[in-house]
C-alpha cells in the first residue's frame, strides 16, 4: 500500500485534528480523509476544505463528542450522516460511511455502513473516490490514483448508473475534466454515450446547482472543447444555453481571454446573439443581478464600444465611463476589454483613475453667472470641452474658455 508523507499532508495536523483523531482512536472508530481532499493531496495541492469519513454512526459521534465536551455545530447535515464538530477554532465535517438505497436523480436516501468499499462505490468519479488514513495510507478501490497520474476522468463503475443517481454528475464530469485532463478530446466513448443518453435528466436539476458547476467549467481549462461537447451531446438546451449558441464567437473569445481571468459570465456571453439569451439563461439558472447586468452590457456594447484608431486607443472606453451614470461601469469595461482580448489596454485602463471635473457651480457664480439654468448649461459646455481635451484642461483653461463661450 502506498503511504503519503507530503508536506501538504503533514500540514493538516493542527491541534484540532490531533484531538479529533485521538477521540476516534480511543473508541476504535476508523477515521479517514475522503474525496476531493485526497485528490488534492495526491496532486501536491493543499486542500481548501477537508471532508472526513468514519465507521461511527452520527449517534455514536454525538455521544462521543458530547462526553468529551466538544461543541457540535448544528447544520442540517445529520440526516445524511454528517456531524460537524468544532475544536480549536476549526470545524471538522465528519460523515458516516453510507450506501444509497434509493435515488431519484436528485436526492438519495442513505443507510449507514462500515464498508469503505461500498461507500467509495457510490461516489461519482474515480479520482474523487479515494480515502486517506491519518497515517498516510491510501485506500483506493477504483484505481483513482492511476487515473489521477494519467490525467484521466472516469466514472466509478458504470457511467450511466452513476449519472442516474444524480444527473448533476454530468456537469461534474466536465468540471473535473477541465481541471485535470491534459488535452481536449480524451474521453471514453462509452462515457460520452452515457452522458448523451441521460442529458435530459439535467432538466430536473435546480438552476442554482447547475450554475455553480457551469461557472467552474467556464473558468477551467478546455472550456471551448467542453462547451462544444455540451452542444454535441444535447446538454445545452437543458441547462439554459441558447439552442443556436454562437460557437464560432465562443471559440474566438475563449482564445482571447485565456490568461486574463475573466468572470464566468464574460466567457459565457460569447455564446449569446441577443439580449433574450441572457434573459432565458437567468430564467433557468437564477443568476445574480450583477451577472445578468454584465451579460446584457457585453451583448449590447461588444461590437461598437471598441478601441480608437490613432494615439489614444482607450478614449472610447474612458468617454463611456465618464458619461455613465451607473455604478461599477468600470468593472464592466474591464470585462469587455477581456472579451475583446485587449490585454495591453486592459492594463492601462486598470491603472487609469477617473479624473474629477475641475470646475464647480461655485466657480461660475464667482464669475458672475447667477441663474441656476445658465450655470447648468455652462457646466455642460465646459464638460464637453474638457472631454475633447482628453480630460487634460485644468480649471484656469476651462474658465478662460468660458469667457470665449
């Protein structure tokens, strides 16, 4: 058996984890790290959050923790077998090994088991089905470590069965493909077949759950390949994407945007031809208001708000920003520049601070303009002059300009 001794693994042993491990050991319950954290550790990555699995039932854990005076955090996980304990300012999420008894493609009813193999069997992908003992021993029933080393993404057991337990796993397959696979197009044909035959099941999955997965796919690797695949396998229509998505534009934009860390919505908007595509996406996925506004902004301005020819390429964007009355227009313009693949202009625009207009109504009153209406008109005219100068004219120059006007 392989034993992991990586520094990322050693770093997990906080005072909190040592105390937890001790309690389980005393009671002879087995405790192992499960799922994604094992995958990360084997890839040399420090895991963001760690799930633990155990042979102890929720009732046994509660009794053990309560007897030891450990605080339990009540977070609805118990009916799925998860107990959350808080020790040394750290939360530990520990789940009893389980078997899915019945599933409807969205939720599973579970019963508890002490069989690690059976628990691994109900997990989605081989790379997510491994356990790691606290002594570093790897428990790997489905060759997940081999697949991880070879950068292969495969379902545990039969793809169709895993998918029918929870149709969201189709999107999880894509997400992990974009995270782990080396090159596009390295899929097993029977996996793609199973996805295609079960794509319709995604229609029953909530928009919120789909959007969480889709966003991660959009900012992962191979996104162009994966979205094209969603169309080929008839998935797109069930997850709110337009039937006739603009795949040429998508291919172009995903190339543009590669190293610019765009927001997921910026990438996705390349598929959209019309405002309605954004509205329909929102109806299906319940995206945030900010995401929706960004999509509408990009669809509206991506064609005509472009860089100027000549010495001041940024001027159109700067003028747009100066004329805008809306909040966070600058972050929308940054996303537009990413969409257009304008890396240099993006850097310049991010460093540019919006200049403040140097003249106030107060200055005009001092010069003898008294009626509010005249002041308004004069300020408007001066703003225009200031804009024409590329926002360079100062108060003196503007006021002497006023005399001419």
